C-alpha cells in the first residue's frame, strides 16, 4: 500500500499570552478562523488522506465549522500539555499505517505557504525519520 499523509492540528491551548475572550485558534482573519486557514492549507495538499484537530476539552466550536472544512477530519480533546494533546491526536489516527506520514501543525500558525509545505513533504519522503519545517 502506498504511503499516505495525515495531519494533527493542535488547537487545544488556553491562549493565555494571546489574551482576549476568544482563544487564538478561533480568532478570525479574512473571514475565517486561524484554525480554518491551517485546515485549508493542510487538507488541500496533494496526498493528504485526512487528519485530526485537537481542541480544548469541552470546546464544541469545531462542530460549527462548515461541513466542507471538516470533511475527512475528526476532533478529539486535548490533554494538559501540548505534547499530550498531540499524542491524543496521533492516537486518533486509527487508520494510519506504519509507512504513512503525519504532519503536526499548530492552529495558531495559519500562514503556511504551499511551496514550503510541499517542500517539507518531498524532503520527508526521502528520509526515514521525518523533518521539521522552520524559518529563522
């Protein structure tokens, strides 16, 4: 079976440094929440089979997104730390196979250039371990 690509988007943080009544993943820019921008970038990449959004426990806003924004994506509750939240997301990828790749992304980082994402995917496919997309 060919490798597939999945994603986990961490959106469970308390946004304490961001401040305000709305947690950062749900802050709206250009008519969409930051989470929706991140979802769009990842779900539209070639080869992406689906993903998981990790939200704060009890946060039901993901269900209110347009159905097209949620297609092929499940939501799970996060844990008390970012690492445990991502682990919850990884555990929810029950259909992922050992040869598949998982992209982990932060919902509060919506400006993901397509060329950078595609470059990361291409580089990771040539590596046994994976990679990290970062800019100085």
